[in-house]
C-alpha cells in the first residue's frame, strides 16, 4: 500500500471514531513536531551555566575526571 492510500485509510478510521481518547492521542502524536525546543523552556540562569560550560570545554578549561576525584578523596 502506498503512502497516499495509508493516509486515506487513517482518515477514514479517524472520521469513523467517536472515541475522544483516540482523537486526543492522535492530536498528541501529531503535535510532537510543534513542541518547543527544550532550550526554550530553560530558565535564563540554566542557559547561562550551560553556555559557560561549553565555553570552558572549547577553551580546554577542563579537568580529567580521575584527577578531580583524587582531589576530593
């Protein structure tokens, strides 16, 4: 079955259902693409910390995990 036929079959099923739960589930599935990027939901202070960490990584301002652990034992 080609994609167009699949779409038509789905439309028929949607039009025939009276189950609100099914319709809400379909809405949720189709709205996944429209959701905001998680970055847009972060508070400003978290964004700043993440960007700072990226800058530190890019500038080689990092400490090896094993060295870090040795200092804190």
